[in-house]
């Protein structure tokens, strides 16, 4: 595993669990602007779901 893969997995899992806001994921990953604000456009790349994850989300919907 490379450092990049570890970072990607870390950010992705935080986002996937839905309990950590994206701005905090950005700060934890070190994705910041020169002024120290979260750089969300960088972090979004790590947290964007795959096609498989989207399909699982649709299947998980409980129809009444």
C-alpha cells in the first residue's frame, strides 16, 4: 500500500460512514488553503462514491 492509497482509504472511509463532515475530513487530510481553510474540492475526489457503492445504496433502500 502506498501513502496515497492510505490517504485515499482514510478519507473515503470517513466520508462513507457519514459521521464526519467533509470540511473535517479535508482538515484531517491536510487539504487546506494558504489561509488554513478546508479545501473541499480536493477532498471531494477522495470521497466520491464508486459506481458499485451507488448501486449498493440503491439496493439498500427499503421499499414499503
